[in-house]
């Protein structure tokens, strides 16, 4: 995690996690942009709806309770696509009713060593402590992504 300064001089914490996968950028792009594939690996059992892959389009994530996400209810989160650069970057700005820094999740793809490095970054945290559960969650999600793309059982 790193701290970045925004133009208002308020400290903002960014979560960043990466993993190399033995898959082409095309396959990795599908995994991070298609609702059905995101549902399989991101937080298994929590459906994604990505009806239109273009900037300004709405995306919905229904975070369902599981052993890693406590609670009794499904929480539906809405995001707006802020970047959809094919085979390169997919970014979402989450829409919350509370005030605070904008929360933006980005999936970045880089061809490397005959495969693809996938990096998830998320900005909008005010403290390292607040960001820590997301860091842990994205580490697990990326391990799931690797398994998903390489044809193995998901570890989480």
C-alpha cells in the first residue's frame, strides 16, 4: 500500500496487488471485464452485472455473505466505468451515499514472460488500517483469478 497526496493535500491510501498468470492478455481481459467470469473468481458467489463495457456505463456487484465476507444480507454496490481501454485498463468508480474520497478500482494488464501480470489498485482509503482488509481480499481474489485462468480449483 502506498500513500498518495491528492490536490487538496489530504492523505489518501492506495491498495495495490499484482499476480502473474499463464494466460494471454485477451483471456485476462475477459476475466476482469465479463460479469460471468468476475462472478467466478473475484468473490465467488457474489454476482457481477457488466451490461455494457464502455465509459459511463453502470456496473453492479452483489456482495454475498461468505466465510470471508461477514453479514447476513447481500449488499448491492453500483459503480460507473471510468476507463475501458481494451487489453490494458478497466477502472470503476464506486457510487456510495457517504461523503469521502472517490473509491476507484482499476484492473491493469501487462504482457510479461509469455503471460500477463494483472494488477488491481484501489484508491479512496483514508488510513492504512481501513485499507488492510481490502489488501488481504485482493490478494485472495488474484490467487482465484490465477487458478481460474490456469484451469485449477479456486483456493478461496
